[in-house]
C-alpha cells in the first residue's frame, strides 16, 4: 500500500478541488492512503506538518466543482521558497521541509501548482529526493510551458465571458465603451481567448506592441458606438503608470470616446468549474496516479497533441526560461506565451478586432 500526499500551492483557481477529489478516488480504489497537506509549503514546513486524512466524507463528489482549494493555498505572509529567500531563511526553511517529509513517510507527493511553484520545486529538488514528486499544472494565466492546457484557465475564460456579456448590455444602453482589465501577469492567453469569445473590439496583450492612436482610430471607425476593449494586466503604456485599464480609459476619454474602466479581478479565479476544466482535472489526476504507479518522479502532467502525458521537470524548467523573442524586439516571451504564429491572432484580425501592431 502506498501513502501519498496532495498539496496546492500558489494562487487558487477553479478545478483544484476537482483534481484533489479525482486523485483521492483513483488512489483509494488502488487501496492507497491519501493525505492532504494544508496551506502548501507553509503547512508542510510547520512543526508538526499540517495535514488532513481524506475519506469519502471529507471529499463529497458534489463539492468537487467548487472554486478555491479544500487544502488552502497558504496565507499572504506564508513561508514558502520565495519568501524564505527574501527573509534570508532558506536553509532553515529547507530543513523544516526535510524534517516534515521524513515524518510524514510519504511514498509520493502530488504538487498542484503554477509556474513559480513547479520551478521552485525543481530548483529545490533534493528536498523531495526520498519520494516521488509529481506536479500538476494549474493557473488561469496559461503561462506554463510544455502543456497545451492548465487547470483553471477554461473557467477563467468563462468567468470573463460572463462578466463582459453583462457589461455589453449596459454599454449598449449608454452608447459607451468598457475597458476591461484581465489578469494573466505577463502572458496574454487569458485576454486573447476571452476577447475572441466575447467578440471584443480590441484586445491588448503584453506579447504584441500596440499604438494608442491606432486603437483610438479603430474605435472611432467602428460600426458601433459601444463594445469592449479587453486589456491584459501585463501591458504598459510608455510614460504612464497605474492600472492599464485606467491608462487606456483616460486616453480614450481625452480623444472623446465615452468609456468606463472595469475590473473583474479575482472573480476570474472563482467560477463554478466548467465541464472542460473538470475533464482536464480528471485526466491530469489519472495521469498523476499512473505516474506514481509507474515509479516516475520529478515529472509534470501535461496535455500534448490532445494526449495527457508526463514531461520531465528538467525539460519544463528549460522550456520556461523567459527570453527575448528575436521576432519581437524588446518583448519577453516563453514557450507558453502567445506566439506571433498563434492562429487566434489572425482570426482576431479577420474579425476586425484591433490586436496591436502585428505587421
Ligand atoms: O497567477 C494567477 C494570478 O491570478 C495572476 O493572474 C494575477 O496577477 C495574480 O495571480 C494575482 O495575485 P493575488 O491573488 O496575490 O492578488
């Protein structure tokens, strides 16, 4: 019988509870014992380590759709690999993790995390040397290399779509525009996909430079006097500071375009998990449990060519390096960011959406 641990780290998103519940189910059907570590590495580094034992009553199937994490993702001030570096407490923190892991006597640990958490786990890999470490990628940013999908992204696109659909009605009533700011950090996937879904008039993403005057001309020349301009939180406007949606909104107002900025903020992370995200979570949970059975370690589950598989964390780490893309001078990119060849960009252009200076 194996004893496995599950831990959620980094920002929350929809689909975490689905993947936890599905791992528990697949593992318990094999007769394995499953524990859930509370509050990510913060709970793991506590003395004693904070965890709960799962049984069928702690993980009711009807709750698997809920956003957030049953295991929590850690407090704002939590001790994790990043804050330990900032506080000069790396060795102390690493020792606590080693001690907890040896106390917990796990055969395997499934870490459900984003880019940062998975990279840091790989950089500190010797801590997990005594067990099998399997990572599952989750993030609404979809900025994780070597996987075509991440848990939580589809629900975030749906949340933004619902938010913008509603704004569109008031925009129409008042003949005005809304400048909606999406999350996504430096990656434009969320804004691009949601923008296509809602039929935005313009989508501004960090990977593509835009010209404010071209945007203004595009909106003034539109065949409608209302609509949505979707801007990713990672864009910047030379000589301006503050929230991107506010900056763009002010520029549009100065040009005589009636508009309001709008901020869906963390509602992007809390929708009832979509069917697509639940299926993805189930596939990744199944893949992770199979990887444990096959004695794999230091791997991440990934979707490639429609198949769910595992990739080595070393490969993941190298592919995730943020480099300057020679095709777009001055713009940072990685394998997971929106590439200039992304078919959605041409589709946006074909649909009359201003997407920046693509030529
Ligand atoms: O990485 C997920 C994410 O939601 C980003 O899109 C966003 O910039 C950030 O986390 C927000 O973090 P916090 O919850 O700390 O405000």
